């Protein structure tokens, strides 16, 4: 069975497999998928699985570790069964990775909890309360006074080697403390972490017994130092992990900490991808999922697709050496959401919005994909027909972006200024970017400021979110729009927002009158776009503006239910369906466009 044309990782528990089958049910699972994934992440395990391990024998696996968050499995599993499954996965040419989550009890299956836990390592938050799911903080000291992470890593390595896993994935709460709503303003202000903070920063704090008084004092007087401390501690943690995993050729990957951009990853959770890459982190599963918006992770436009486009552009601009995988929200049974059934239109348009993001590589001097592959969360409860539908969308998106020649509209001129601004929110960059996209302006590529010169010939107008950028790059003033909250600066003039938007649309030539527009100029003289109408409930007319004469339109519909309506025989005015994406291509005169047939 063939793999897909792009790296594919699937998060899984033990439910799809059969301990009594000769290959533990691996082939049957691949038959259901219709393809061979590159990696299976067994993301159903918790720290007690490591600490209670002794040998590969017939000891039953705790139900908390068998099915996701204690979800019942069709069959009981033993350590020996799991060993056979891991080896069957490897024999099928798939990489098995061990994922660990910070929960110690299930909030869904009340009888499911871990077998053994040191109560000193619970993560705490304001009110001196434990986190939901009784999550741990792996950076704390255990009851014996030693750093818990040292015990964790030692037991992790034993389990990885005994079972034959090919690496480790730091799950929820294991790369940034458990959120999503609680950030470094809320957690963890235990005496243990505050003492570590004082030792690191040499800050002298008054003695405060009350938990919330400690939290208030630190966030009011030393929040920047608090953030820097957590950046340091997570860096140390991943450095220790890497020092054990890398000599054995084992992978080290993490799941992001519920944040949409590099600026906020640092201030909200102390996660600096540049630091972690230097410490040995190889890849990140980035949870950009408007299809998961019903769970209200960080609320509002924060979870919208437009903000997540900024996520991928800015992450790759900030630390391009990391591999970034789009963590596709599909089905999560114990969390009671099913985006495949409930929000297929959102899943469709997200695929084109994210998989078409491009960044200017300073290493190659070319535009390359900002996303290195897909990571499905989760792969347990999806039918064969649903897998076929998902892969058809992903294949279409990847096939089209292979034709990329150059960006259209605006290109984001990004720099890392915001990563040094240790304010509690630091969401303004993503908000400004999404606000611009919601005006119908196409911004789907990014170049880091230091790398811009080789790309000036391939880009038109630029947009920057740093108001001081033209002080360093004055030669770009005639082609760079600078976003200033509710105003836009261009060529030294500051315009009200609405006036600035009209100016951008008039000069760039590529925009849509309403809705969202992303895309690129393809080879063979063709423009490729994905258009969507997320903010409206009913079909509304939208006009696409291009700076060239159009000879022909190709409709590139990946879903037969998606209909593109051309109004009044015009080649540029369309009626857009509500909340769904339409993929279209405009062919310039003289172009063949054969690659889209």
C-alpha cells in the first residue's frame, strides 16, 4: 500500500487494533485508511505507564492507557500485546512513536485514572487548585526532593527501548503547561516553581504564603522574568530529552501549547521554538483548527482560519529549521466533537488555506511550503468513506500548490520583534493579520525581514506588522504597508483603516469584495485561488479583482456539493456558498492551464 504524497502522521490509541490478529490488526487499519501513513503516534499514554513498567509480560494495560482518556477498548491489552503491535507497525514500514499526556485522570470516564502518581508534581493554578484532569507539571520536584523530569526521562527511555518505539511525542501539558485558558499568568505559582524562578532570575521576592498573592506579585512586578524563566526551564527539559533520544536515533516531537503565533507561544506558555530547536526538538504538531472552534480554545477570532494562516507563516519565518505539521482536527470521541460530520465545509476550506501557505526560505532563496505535512488528531473513529473524502481534499490541495510560481496580493514582511515583548496577551499580531484578511485582501506568503532581498523580484507589495520596520529597511517604503492598529501607513502617510484598505486593494489589484481569498500565481500563467464566505449565512455575490485580462475560468471543486455560481456571465463575479470554500483558477490569455484539467 502506498503512502500519500506528503508526510502523514496519525494520532491513535489501541482501539482500531486487534491483539489476537497475526499482525495485531495493522493491515486492516491501513485498509480502512486507504493509504500507508508515515507515522503512528500512540498518544493514549500517561506517565504512570512509564513508572509502573518492569518488563514485557502479560500484565494488563490500565484502561486509562489503552483507549484515549480511558475510552473503552474492544479487547483487553497486555504489555506483550502492545510489544507485538509496535513491531507489527514497524514491519509495515510505519514509524511508531510514543506520546505522553500530562493527565492523570479522565474527566469523561470517571473510573479511569492512572495507577501511580507523585502528588507533589501536580500542576497548580490560581486558587492553589489542580488543573482539570489532575495534570502534572513535569518541571517540578518530586516528593523525594529530586527533579521529576530526571525520573521521567529515565523511565521514558526504558519503555521506548523495551517496546521498540522510534521516538517520543510530548503531548498536552508536556511542552508548555496545560492550558488552553490558563497561561503563565495563571499557572504554576507553587512554592516549588517560585523557588526555581528565584534561583534562575536572582529576583528577591517577599515571603507570601498565599498562592494568589504570589501570583499577583510576580505577574505585576516580574512577568517578563517569569516568562524568561519558563523559556529556560522548557529548554533545559528538552535538552535533557534530546541528550538521551538522539544518540539512539530516536525522534523528538511536540504538540503545540494552544497558541497561534511565536510571539504568544513565548508569553503565554514559555515555549520558544527557536530555543527548543537548538535543544533538539525536530517537529511540532500545530493545532490550527477552526473545525474545532466549538471547543472555544481561547475564544473569538483567535480560532478563526485567518489567524491560523498567520500561525504557519510566522512560525516558519521565526524558526524555519523546525518541521511544522498541521494538526488536523477530525474526531475526538471522549471530547465529544466530530468535525468530519459536523463541520466538513470548514475542514475543506482549512485544507486550502493552510496547505497553500508559503514562506521565503533564506537557505534556498525560493518560496517553499510553510507546512511540512499533516498530523491527524485523531485517527480512531473515522470511516473508510470519510478517509477517502479527507485524502481527496488533501491530495487536491497539495497537487495544486505544486504549481506555485510566485505569491499574489500582499506578502507578509515578518520579523521577530514581538517575540521579545513579554506582555501577558501578545495576540495583537495575529489579530491585525486576520483583520486584514477579513477585508478580502490576499496575504498568503511571508518572508523574514533578514531574507527579503532575494525575493523582491518575486513579490509585489509587502505588509508589515512592526511599525519600526521601515527605519531599518527604508528602501522598502514605496512597497510596504504598515499596519498600525486601526490605521495603515504607506509612503509616510497614515490613513484611517477603511481608506488604507481601499488603497491596498487599488494598488495590489488582487482582492475579493467580501469573504476570504487565498492563493498564488501558478505556472503556465494561471492564478489559483480558494474563496470562502465564512461570515455570511446565505449565498452572497462577491467580486474577484485581478490585474490581468482573464480568458477562461477553471472550476476546481474538490467537493461535488460545492457549487460555484457565475453571475451575469461575468468571469469575475461569483455567488459564494456560506462557510465553504470554492477553488477556482483564472487562466491568462495565452496560457494552457493543462495541469488543472
